[in-house]
C-alpha cells in the first residue's frame, strides 16, 4: 500500500502535470497529458505517467519515495521496461525523493548489470530528483498549485514554519477558500516529513486558509440561485414583519 506522501504527490501531479514537471526540473518539448491506462498490475499505485506529445512522443514515469528502498534503481528498470512494453512508447524514469533519509550513495542515475566476469549486460539511465535540493523561491512564487512542495525544498528546518505561513498568505489572497483549504491541507501533509504532529495540528487550527471555511461569519453563495434565494427570503421576512406592525397598529386603533 502506497504511503500517504506518495499518494499526495501523485494527486498533485494529476491536477497540473506541466506545472509539476517544470517545478521538478523535468524538461519537456511538447504538450503534456496524463496517461489514464490502468497499469496497476505492472507499477505502483503511487506512480504517475505523463505523455509528452513532442516530435518523438514519449512517456515520463515518476515514482515518489518517502522511505528508503534498497532496490529502487532495479525497480525503476523493471517498471520502465513494463510500461514501455505495455504502452509502446519510449519511457524516461524519474525517482523523486521527498526526504534526505531516502537517499543512498548507490542512487547515481545509472543502474548496471554485468556477467560474473565483468562483461556489461545492460546499462539503465534514470534521473533522481531530490526535493530538498530544489530552490524554494520558484515554488513559492510560481504556479500556485506547486506550492505544497515548498516545505520540502532547500530551506533550513527552523524556517519551514515561516515557509508554510508564506504559502498560507498567498493562498488566502489569490484563490477562493475551498481551493486554498485543499492546497494548504496537502502542504501540511507533506510538511509532516519535516515537522512534528503538534506543529502541524497547530497550523490546521490557526492558518487562515484552513479556518476560513469553518468561520461562521463566512458565507458565499455557490451561484446566482443562491443570491436569488437569499433575496427572496429577505423580502419574505420583511413582509412578515410589516404585517405584524400593521396588525398591531390596527388593534391599537379600536
């Protein structure tokens, strides 16, 4: 079963694959779309496969990792071959490591197989994206949908809380409350890789993007029908009050 951090990342990429590939430094040369095929039998449910419609259409396969996997490179190779065979496309594999504890000196971007005599059998090239090496400012100031990765980027641990507040400030001013709430919740889930549960709980209870929807003073009609319904209810209440006042005056006049 995929861990929550990996699943969160998969869902983020689904919402805007182009923005996420750019934020992870994965270069593309054509329109991008999510591959919707059911590949659960050959690859993890937390993986994400993107189709790049370039002059030579190909697939970008991303695997997200928040726990160390000593067989990660070989597993990438197996998935790369299986996906390519199933979808009949060239596949570029990327492993996105979400925390330094996942890293290993063996993750070099090249996986080799050789005979006992040392003769080469295969060489598989892949790419490693280490989230903690990504510059934070492009994540904070770029597409708002990539801001959840900011707490995992190249920032000192004692500044992570301030990064989260900056994300909250931007969400609260640039998007509507339900979207802001969703993006911030995702941000806090990922921030759990660096911050304790108590701190995360405090943010859920205090950040503006997390509390606006819970504020009883906040109300927003969903559409024009909501506005019309509110207007009709106000007029009805006003007529009832006028009738009561009129009836009181009439009784008093006898």
